[in-house]
């Protein structure tokens, strides 16, 4: 069984070309599942049946895992058993009728335009760090890219004259995302005025956004930087890098952008993932109806 689990992880890495973070999540979930089966003295895939899996899911639920984590574990197990059938390790898939719990639709947190401006105003752009931080926040908000995509950006991926960046998202899917003039100006100032002083030949490796030691900035580095400015600006919200992605999508749709276009920019393979943003602001929808529907006049 241990060898099969390892083969499955290699399959995800090589055949499915999943991201490092997704592979790590699968690996953690499967390790927990493996030890559960081992404790049950189940040594062969053909010995796993639906009651055993349901018992395991109930065990996870009783441990107090949140619904999102529980749902992800179920998805991992279902993918694993589908793999077992496809690779002829097992003839039947016991998870065929195993359903993930229905999760409540949670509306993502966003910053309004005034809060975005408020955050940017407290950045000291007379310093190298400030130029970089301003460029990072402008890029996150203007493009809606994930923080993992931001820290992976390299110099050849930025086309300032065309106001677009090339992004390699989940599964290394390539997409082109436009950005506004303010982001363009901010990125340009950072590259000329700060990055040239931060570059270290052995560390920088052509990455766009660098830390103060010249190495590519990390996900945690971006998160900590944002928290500093949230405190300085007095914004009373939990703001992660992902909040800028949510704000980007919401503000575009509120401005009248086409849902398919926003889906393309966000890199969502399924439009239903993008549609959550259309339910964000009821007041905005009411205002739009009041403004454009003839029965209000």
C-alpha cells in the first residue's frame, strides 16, 4: 500500500502537473488515510470498502476539522480510488457513491476602492522597500493574480509597453492578464528605482519581486508586508494577499465587465467559481436596477 501511495503522488506530480502546494495537501491527506488503513490492518486496495471509508470520514469530522478541510479530504480519497481502478490495482471504486458535504457559499472579503487608496497612501515610496511594496499591491489589485503567481513572476513575463503580464497558474496553465496605468507606473518605478539596487546575481534569478537581501520574495514575506500597511492605515479588516484578488474581481464586475472575461483573467477553469463574485454586493445590484430599469423613473 505504501508503494501505491507513493506512485499516486508521483502520478499527480508528473501526469497531472499539479502545483507544489496542491501536491503537499494531497500528500498530507493521504498520509493520514494510510495510517488509518494500517491501523485497521488493511494491506490491500481490494480490502477497502465504503463502510470503512465512511468510518474514516466520520472520524475526521469528530476531530473537529472544518467543512472545507473535510471536503478536501473526501476529494483526495475519491481521486485516489479512481486512480486505483484506472491503474488496475482494484476492480471497483468504493467511493463512487461517497458524496462530499455541501458547503455553505461564503462570500469572500473585499476592500472597497477607498480602502485600497488608504492602504497605498501609507507606503513610503521614497524608500526602496516602499517602491517594491507599492508595486506589489498595485500588481495584486490591478491583475487579480494569486500570491503564488506574483512571487513566481520573472522579468520576461512583464510587458510594460502592452500593459500585460504573462502568468503561469495552477497546473502551469499560461494566461495573459492586463493591468492599469497606475500599476504600470508603479512597476516601472520599482524596477528602475529599487530592483536594480536589490539584485544579487546568485540569488535574484531574474525574479521580479525581491526581498531586501536580493532573493525572490516569499509568500510569507508578502503577507507580512501587507499586515504592516493594514495596521498603519487603520483598516479594521483581515487582509490577506487573496483579498486583493477578490477585490479585483468584484470591482470589475461592478463596473460592468463580462463574467467570461473576468473568468479568463482570474484563470478559473469553471465559470461557477467566478460567479460567486456576482452575489457580493446586493446594494450595488439594487442601485443598478434603480438606475437602469424604467419602472423606477
